[in-house]
């Protein structure tokens, strides 16, 4: 338990392909996991279509509310890639060609047919932006103020997150410990409630599943204080065992 | 192309486990696909933590803006299941025990240790709600006004969606046709832009990938007018082939 500042983030997914059900989003989970290690809490995600006013409205709302805002998608070379324009509009700045981005793309496409007008779109940035290196393909990500503009393709975003590792100020990372039992969560609900009540500052998540013809649940105990997590896990474990269930450390 | 009413929906995912990166959301994609078949467009998704005021604020904003609002998560028997309370607060109604839900749970738990106080939590609904049958487990979903409260566990939500199939008023479903080519999307960007310009009412999405050491992209042509989609696909296909790329029908 501590009174230190908590750093927060939101993710804005820009993509008709997610909203149509065509593509399963993978960026939220990877950004969430990465933020956790940086000591930053992901507090909200929004997914909006490739419509400029929708993107702008979400950018304005989310960047004001959280310390950091990450966007994914819409930064490629095609007509439906409008994220940079939306970011510029949300910030009230112009869109310019970033000279370093242009040089990166020129080098990257030298042996790949040259830098066409469509490809040059990927060097467009809101005025005042810095680049986020992308070692997977030519096109860089963009950083401006508390806004981080990442790719839609998950392995490219992974490369950009790598480049940002340790660059963002964060707080104490959350410590989490999972235990599991072949018990219906309804049978241990009171024990969970008691565990949370007895250990202030700790949050217990309960995640039921149905596997091999049986019901079970995993319980994730979280806090920024590792000793607090350990004490709560020990107490919860003892109470679930006393109720007649074997407990598996690390979850089932 | 038609001037008919477009029906819209949003999904609100309630879940610390998604925001922590622990669980990969699967409900958005399945609800999106299901909505598509009902002739309803998914226009926005928000993911919020298990914090009542956050859930209430998102409920109020989204149900006013879209025809339908689906929530997932937070309807189990444990202390972190607060969706029903948040919905009741957002609508300004009380939480009551639904007699049919209670009867369903009594029957379901008859051979499973009986209906405990924790399990009875799953019969709590906002006053005035109807139930959405759930053939997978005892606990039903909830329907009240334009709000549909579904489970967090994807296969349970799938069962609830089945029960709702054909129940919601929708418009013309979107027709989509995908073609693919082993071309960098930057090489065909102009052709896509032209294809969209020449076929009003059609939207073309471009989805690049990197596979087997090569870059390629799939192009999804969408409209409510099937003839329009077919015409646009034929024109796009011809122009991509003219640029020297083989085109794969149905995508790569």
C-alpha cells in the first residue's frame, strides 16, 4: 500500500475491421501487458470506426483524462489510413512530412520499388511529433505530447513498444498472484469477499471456467504491495482448502 | 445503396481481466459478427474496469447514442460482479430478484448443492427487465429497454446471442467480398482510392500482412447493395491484375 501517484493510460483502437468482426484485436492485450511492466494502469479502451470525427472526439476525451493515450491502426499508405489527420485535428496542428521519417522510408523502399506518393503518406506526422522507431517495416510510429500512435499490425506495434520500453514515467507495478480451484465460483464467493475485506488495498478477481466437463475458477490477487498480496493469497488459500477444495498455485 | 434507416449498436466490455492483459477478449468479435447478420452495425466498443461509476458513465453515454447496447462481464455470483447494480443506477431503477430467474437457478442448483445466497445474486435484475435464456449454465442474461446484459464467458454469451437471433429489428445486412494479392498495400493504394471513388456507397478496407517472407494484403469491399459490391470487386480486380499482381478471390 502506498499513496504514490498512479499513472494511467487508455488505448484507442481505430479500425472498421475490428468492429466488423473480421479481425480479432490483439493489440489491447499486448499493450496492457506492456503497460503493467512499466507501472502504468490501462484504465479504458475504445474501439471506433475509420471515421475522422469519431476518432477526433475519442482522442480529445481520452488524452485529457489519462496520463498516456495509445492509438493503434490507420497509419498505413492507403485511403482508409486517417489517424494522423485525426490526431493533428484533435491537437489543432498541421500535418507535415517528417524529414527523418521520409529518409527512413527512402532507404527502406530503395530496394523495393522506390518511394511512391502513397508510401510517402507514411512520413506524414502532426507538426511537432517525434518518431517511434519500428524495426519491422519502414514506417515509424509517432509520439506527440502524451499521445502514442502505433500500427494496427500487432507485430509492428510490438516492435514500437520495445522501442518505448523504459521511456515512460510510471509508478509501482502491480503485483499479481493467481491461485485456482475446481470449485464453482458461487461456492467460494463469500471467501473471496472476506479475503478482500481483510486485506485493504488488495483486489481479488474471480475468473470461472468450464473445462474437462467440470467447473472451476482462478482467483487473481492484485496490489502494488507484494507482502499484502502474499498475505491475502495465504489466507484465501487456507479458507478455500478448509471448504474442501484443493488449491493449485499459479492457477489451473 | 439505399436511404433506409441504419441500425447501430455498441458493446461495453466490463472487465479488469481484459484491461490487465490477463484475458484476451473474444466477445467483441463474436457479437460483431452476430450483429452483422442481424443487419445492425457495431459502431463503438468501450472496455472499462470493474468500477461502478465508470460503468454507469459508459452505459449512460452509449445507450443514448446507439440503437442497442450490449454489455459483457460482471454478472456472476462474486463480489466483483457489479454490472446489474451499475445498470440499475444508470436507468434509475431498483434492483429486484426476478422470480423466473430465481426458479431457473433453483432448478439448476437442485443437484449442485442448492441455491446459496451468492448464487441467488445471479437472479438480481434491474426492475422491469426481461431474461435472456442461457442454455449453457443456470444464470440468464438480462434485457431492459435497448440494453442487453451478457456474460463474460464467451461460450455463454454465444448461447445468449443464439436466443436473441431474429429478435432485434435491423436493416439491410452489409454485403462483403474479399480479394487478396501478394502486393504491398502501398503499391495498390491509388487503385483502392479510385475503386472507392468510382463506386459511391462502397467502402474498401485494406488489410496488409507479412507471411511466408512476403508482404501481401486483403481488400474487403463492403456495401448494403450486393450489385454495387460485385461491380467494385470486378473493377478493382481488373486494375490490380493490370498492375501485374495475381488476385485471389476470397482473400489470401
